[in-house]
C-alpha cells in the first residue's frame, strides 16, 4: 500500500487585500481560481498558517531603507511604484505576509513536517530587486525563503523558475553565489529583458545561473524537454538539499500577457519531473510558490495539475529525456544552453 503524501498548503484571505487599479491583470481575484483548485483537494492537504516575515528575515534580501520606502508608499496609497507595480493601503503588510508564508512553507518541508508544499501567495515576488519593486512584485518571496533556509543550515538550494517572465530579481540575488543554482525557462525577448543564454552568474557564482530563453509559441514539448534535458542533469550534478519553484502559470496557453502554449498536462509533467529530481537528490523536498498567471483557466488548471502531481503516490521516477528533432526549437535551445554550461555540467543536453 502506498504511503499517504503529506502536501502542505498555505492560503489566506488577507492576500486579497493587496488591491489593484481597475483592469490591472494582477488582481485579487486571481486567487479565486487558485482557491477553487485547492478546495477540491483540501481534505488531502495539510493547512499551514500564514504569518508576516519580520524585518530580520526581509533584510537578508532587501535593505532596511527599501522596507521603509514600501511602507511609506503604502501609507500614501493608492499609488504606483513604476508603470506596472502598484500599492494599496494594505500592500506592505500583505507583501510581508506573502514572504513569511513562503518561508514557513519551505521550513515545513525542510524540517520534515510535510513532503512538499504549495504557497498560494500574492503579490508575486521574482521580479523584485533588492532595492526596487517592479513587475507587480514588492518583496522577493522565494529569495527571502531561500536565505531563511540557509540561515537554518541548508547549504545548497535549487531555484527553478518556470514563470513565463524571467525572474531578474531572484537571479540578481544569487548570481555571485555558487551554492544557489538558479534555473529559469522563460519567453524571450520579453519583459523584463533579462535572462539571455550568456547570463550564467558572476564571480564565484559562474555556472550557477542557467537561463533557458524560449521563443514565443513554445508548449509542453519544449518546457518538459527543457526540464528533462537541461534542468535534470544540472540538478543531479549540483545535488540541492531542497528545491524551490517559482511557479507562474502565465506560460499557459490561455494567458493574456504571454504567447506560450503550455497545457494542464504540461504543468503536471513538469511537476512530476521536479518531484523525480527531488526524490533522487534531496529526499523529495520541493516547495512551489505562486508567481504569475493571469487567465482564470490557467491558474485553475495549473494549480490543479501541480497539486495532483504532488499528491501522486508512489513518487515518479526520472523519465527518459525526449529526443529533440534536428532543427527543432528544443534542439536549438539545448545546443545554446549546453554551449554555455557544458564545462560545469557534463551531461547537459544528453538524451
């Protein structure tokens, strides 16, 4: 008889108190679609309480002056921090709540209280630079959680970012760090303009940033192929102690802000691949953190796919990497990424 999977969930009505201007795509009701998927599986999930990150946790990524800037902007709200990023009166507290919820979801898995976790938070975080809000993001939830785990004693972390937009803030938080492997598959060229093949880390962190820029129109074949042919060998060589996933659903084929074609089945297979990596190298420890996704159908289908794949038992095994037809988009991408990183990851791109 298969063991029951312990999958933790963090959700909170307060995440909807970060209010958006009329017709803004990053609106509170995004969480309604996510919440519907969670509710359908609630009896199989472990609920975790959300609590705000404290200043000591936030300043591991964001300096104190920046925290004061966001707090002051919220007091003067409503307003915008740039053309895309807004604040309402509750935004500072809700952003702290999103960061704290992400930390606690990651700790629940790191400490063995859950096998995996999904943090249904907003505002999203992966565009937030140390001292700059951008791309709908105020605090970098995944980066803050990663630093908390490292203070707890974990030494090597993998951050996999499959949001359709490149996570510039997360990359910049760790690009000089050899002990955090940041991998991103994203539409390119596209907002925010970062994430080309040759962005591979700096200083001691050279090789610990793996960017996989994809042209518009990519779908399940390309995304699953990238994970199996590029992320799997990099992760097996790096051997992280826990995997954090910046889990955007804006690569879904219905999303209004992007041009990708990922289906529910694609998100499910991507999740199985991440689970298989985690089972192989870090005792199954994997944490998914909501980032983007602006179509209700994409948010519902993506969340459903991730949760179902996390709840599956027994755990999936690492599947054979798919062949990439000569001249295909996948083959071209694999060749370009491997050319940058093969010295560090000998099996990168291998079938």
